[in-house]
C-alpha cells in the first residue's frame, strides 16, 4: 500500500477529519491533505506523533513497505506483537518479549540461543539445525551486533 492510502485509511478509521488530525500533530490541514494526495510524506517527528495518535507502527503508517523482524530474536513483527516504550509508544525494532518497560532481558547470546532451541519455534527442524540457524542469523541483528 502507498503511504497516502495508508494515511487516509487510518485517519478515516479513527473517524477524524483532516483538520482534527492537523491539530493533533501540529501541522496545517493543507499538510494533511498533501500526504493524502501523495504530494509529500510526513517528517520523522510527525510520524512519531501519528504513530501515537493511531496506535500503529511507523511502518504501518507508510503502508508497510518493510517486512520488519525483531532485532533481538529475529521474529517477523506485526504491530500487535511489537514492543512498547515506557510511555506506551510503539518501538518497531523489537518484539514485546525482547523489550519491555524500557529494558532487555540480560541474557548472553549463547544462553538465548539455548532458550530459542528449547522452545522449538521453527517447525520441522532438528535442534541441531535450529541451533545452526540461530548461530548464523542472530549475530546479524542490531541488538547483537552492538553487543558482540
Ligand atoms: Zn524478539
């Protein structure tokens, strides 16, 4: 979906007029109109305000251009399982199990892989295959890249 269509649908879904959205995110009604005709897209700070207003991720505001994965466990992310900041805004980098109340569980990569393997999250593979998959892929995620 294009950002203009996503932004229009989300606004209508909340039953808000362009004027009402404009007032809530501190822009002009014309700015909201330009997003919905596809002339412009909201800036980063405005996207954050819209994310809070509609309670959806920035990726969803933009029409879901990216397939997001949790940057700690690798799980595909949809809005419903994304983590939240202590102020309740959505953090689209992590799932709700990897990041909560502003914190990550303090677990080493080695112990985390042991845990993931024991949970059998990947259907139809042996423990050895699952371990090899996690050992190859987890270190590429932002959380582990910063810590290894
Ligand atoms: Zn996760």
